[in-house]
C-alpha cells in the first residue's frame, strides 16, 4: 500500500481550504501562527500548491525563524501582540531518532498467562509457558511506567519530545503487518509536533489559545479576537455599547483573525462590565448573523428566549473562587461514580453545583468511590442532549450555577480525596447556528468538514476537521482550559470511535480483524489529534487521567504516544454492559459461564480498561437498567420490607449484586457506576420535553416538560425500610473491598473454574478468591475451590448477608484452611459452602481479619 508523503516546508498550507488527500481522509494542517510581533524584519515565503490545498497563501517569516503576522491598527494591539510572539530561537535541526533495538523493555514485563482459557490479543502468543514455579502475573498486563512528579503552578511546564514510536511492534507483533500505516500515522504526529514547536513555540504554548483568542483582559483594557476567515466584516456588540453594530468595528488580519481593543473607561473600570451580554455581529456569505464568541467562558439563556447569550465573565478579585485544597494523586485503581449535576436532586428540579457539592459529594465518598465523573459540563442549549450537543466549549453549563460555583464543587471533591473527571466532548458539536459553532463565519467548513463528511447523520451534529491548524488550537486549548482553570483531574473522551473512523462506527460490526483499524476508513487526522491531546495532558499534568470511549477495540489505544500508541490511560470496556442486557433477555438456564468470562476478559494485552455493568445509556427512557430488567414492575409494589417478597424480587436482588461484583472483579482495572444504579434506581431518565412536530405532520408527544423522571431518588437507597437499602449497602461494601485489597490492579489474577453444569465461576485476584454460584436452585456443600497460596481464609464479602438483602446462609466466623494437592490447576484448595445465586469473596489471612463492612 502506498501512502502520500507530507508537504515539505517552506510550502505552507492554506488557512482557508484543503482538499481531501488520497490517504484515509488525511489533510494537511490548514493554518499557521496567527499572532506575532508587528515590527520585525521579515521575508516572504510563498506556499506552493499541493494536493492538500486549493489556494496558496503568504507567510511572513522573521530572520529569527518566527512566523509573523501583520499587527492590527487598533490602539493598544501592539503591546498585546508583542506578548504573543513565539520564542526567539527555534531549532531547525532534525531530531535524532533513537535506535529502537537499543531501548530497554523494562517498562513492559514479559509475563505468562495463567488463565488457560483467557481470551486476549495475539500479542500474548509470544509469551513463553514456563514449567518452573508459577509466578503471579496480570490477567491483562499493564504497561509499567514511572509517573512524573506533579509540577506546581510556579514551575515551567513542557511536553516531552516525541519518542520513536516503535515499541508497539514489540508489544503486539501482529502490528508489524501494518507498519506502513502506523509509521505514517506516527510520522504525521512527529511532523505536526515539529511544526508546532517551530511556529507556535511548542505544544505548551499552542494549547494556551485562550490567552490569545476570545476576551483578553489587560491593565489597559480588553482585547477581543476571533478567527472567522469567512466573514466580510465584524463588530463587537452587547449591553456595553447598546448593541450598536457601528460602535466597535473589528479589523481582520490576513489569516482571518478579527480583532478589536477596548481601552478602559476614564475611571479605570472595565469597558465591558462583568456579567453583561456580548456577541459578535458578522457579515458572512450566508448573511448578517449575531453569534456567541467561540471562546466565550460563560453563556446563559434569558427567560423566555431560545438562543443563549454570551456573557463577559470577569468578576472582581474578591468574588473569584480561590482553590484551597491540593488535587489528589491518581489512585492505583479507579472507582468512578458517573454523575449528572442537573438531575442529581431528589426533587424534580435542575440541581445546582452548590447542592451537588454539599449533598452528593459526601455520598460518593461514603459509598467508597475515589473519583466522580461529571457529565454535561460544557454548555449545551438542549438539556435533553445529556450534554453531548455542545454549543459553547469553554463555558460550564449555566443551568447549575456560575463558573465559580463549579470551582467550589471541584475544590470540595479534592478536599474529600476524590478525583474529578470531566466527560468532555470533542467528537462532534451542536448543529445550532445561533448559539453554537455551526456556520460560525457563514461557511460550513469553518471548524468542521464541509458537506456530508462534516455531518453526523445519526446524531444530527457537526464533525470537526482535525486537519485544521486552528481546530487543533481550539480543541487542545479547550482540554487545557478545563485542567488549568477548573482543576479537573482528567477526562473521559466521548465518542472516540466516531472520531477515529470516517464511517464513525455506524452500521459496522468490528470483528477484531486488524484491517478494520488500519485502512482507508481510519481518520488519521483524528487519531493524530488524540495523540496530541494525550501528549499534552500527560506532559503538562502528569497525574491527570485520560479515558477514551471506544467500542471498536482499536489496537494501541492505551499505549503511550512515545511508544507509537494513541496515549489513553484507560479504554471504556463497553461490550460488558451489552452482554449483560443480552443475557438478561434469556432464561437463567441459557446463561453460559464461559460466555460471561469471555466477555469480561476479552480485552487487549497491556491496555487498561474501565468496566461497568451499566452506565447512563441503560438508564435513559426507552432502555432499561439491570434492576428493571430483573424485577420489572414488581419494583413498584414489593420493595418494602414490611411486605412479603416475590421470587422475581429475590432473584433480581441476588443477580443485581452478583452481576456488579463479577464485572468489577474480572472486567478491568477500573470500575464505573452511574448515580443511582448502585441501589437499582427504579425509574428511567426522561428529560423534560414538549411535543415534537415533524415535517410530515406527525406529532411525537412529550412529557409536558416534566422533571419528574429527570432526578435521582437517593432517598430510596437510604431508606432502611426498603430493599433498595441492601443493594446500596452491597455496592458500598464492594467499593471498600477494593479500597482494602486493591484487587482490580493486582498482579496475580487467575480463573480456575467455569463449570457450566454447576453454574460455578471461581477466580483469584491478589490474595482474594471469588466464588460465584449462578445456579437458580442448587446450593453446594463442601465444594472444593482451588487457590494459589496455602493458609487460612475467611469471608471478606458475602452477597447473601442479610445486611445486603440476602438470606444469611453463611457463617462469617468460619475459618477455611487450605490443603495441599493440585485442584483445578491450583497447588492448594479448600472447601466451602456455595449457596445458590450467591457470590462470596474469601481473603487469605495471617491472623484475625474482620470482613469488609459498609
């Protein structure tokens, strides 16, 4: 397969358009540095036409090698642009490539596979089976890397230079057959890094676009800049100038950046008052339009109005929130509580950041989770989009409070020792024209691909052009903004599968064939952007966590960028939730233990996963949670302890606990739960909505804009007279079990039994032995289970405990002593009582050990 080579400098790609290349939808970067010192000597370098560009453009380069753009004629602009210049010297030397063969493989342990039936990627095939003493090794090995010390705000931060990108071939030898594609991908990444270093002063400076674009406050006034190359004219309007489009006319430079400087008022006060409304009026190819600035930091919807208004947010110093608590260090294993602030109230209202801080965060901490993943942070005009149709990428949702309220929430979480992860959306954007990025400068190719490639037909949203220089600046700066300004501890990137493929994963069944990942359907620009953003996150924020939502199983997804990977820390293990729904539609007799094990362990070697039994997706109206699949309408009538239970309720509560524990026990190195599902929340999520009138005259009825089903009834899980309480207590005990034993990231993992006749599953993680009996009626006395280490075992967690809504069939004071002799390929074993539909965890103890309690 032949790949197109990149355009060599000094050829400079056009800022306006780029044609599709012949390789996988790749495009050259479509702009260079927009800001520079005004009065430097310069020489012109002309960009030649390439297969990537429709037009040529001029680039001014100073003798020092810096890219220069003519300055604005506005008063005060000179001093600002002086501050925005790139470093005085930029190395032109090509980077020396290290010999990949000389690199040590100490970061990648050669491990042996203990589980004889474990399904893994083919890279495991070169691990030799040893007949010597059996080591304790990971079921799915992790890349061992030394974490850098977190830098303080006063220390300079920088992103390390790219590596060789060759270790992926040692980690997964099957990738060698796709070396041409992967080396091209890494070459594009390296070339982009070099260009950013040369023309922007490095990724650290490039990712601070919010210091150059949008509203920039200085001692002398406010500079406002906006990239809108398609606009013919522009002016800044708002409450501050009575919305007069002729009062503050902006000027445009040759790269399409509009700029205006507003000097302070005579009394020294800001020319734009804090909290006042602002917009940019542009004369565009599609007509006159008023838009919210693309880099706006806050926007609100006025009562009775539909479009949002941009808000100039710059409170007095005494009103700005000041963080009081340090950010926690990244834990060994992530236990994530997925939450939506707006629907987190027990009442049918939109909850606030302040109430979430005071009422929900302590609950999350008590339940034993160590991270909260917050959805719908970026502003979105359509509430029912769950926050995934973003309109204002730098603005926190105003429905729940102010930016300072959000900072207070995050600071409180840090005080409690909780990481705060943001559900960030860089995979697409809202289709809104009035208050979003769509058609911002009057063209459909501004931030997005033009035509059908820039439109997601299923999501009704716009798709970013990751080959555009200014789109890269915008998105990288957006990720940096939330980490720097709000102290988020990392991200869960939404819709990554849609980003990485031009078919967006729609109507495609991924089978694991590597041709599906490294072919013409791969959007290399998008993958390179993901490499860049992960590079930036981990380089500047070493403790930050990066999780990618990918259903395709893309190889190298969670391998560091310098080794040739995409660079995520974790992949969301999305197939597990689908498998549980598939099984819950069947009779218990039709469940296959091997099928359960296969799905839970079928993940890539040396790539960590965050697993979940169910997330917010299963809680939405039109779908069912696990609890509802199990108990259905009986949940409404038979969850009170004062009423007799039913077989459906008994089965549902038992399986609800078992499903969650085995998912956490085998599915990954991190675990996620959506708020309320820990106790089997009985209601689905239905956002307030009115009737929808379709073009063909049909009407889709709404729910009278009701918030009744858009809340979380935490009171049900807390009520000691309801059976929900036992389910919540079990989930709490499950989290504390990992806190105590750290089993999700244990190096020793082994599946010793999956018996289809007995419906039994037995496995080890660390010093714990997990015993699951999925049989609907059979209980087993003196059931022998294998173990690695000899000694005394005691019950650490029992799903049949009466505290958890069980039947209390086990004696928690009992001690279990192992006996020597091979059983289930284990050197030791002990006898247990395994009640039907029960999961029991046994811990190896040297002396007296109390079971994990809620």
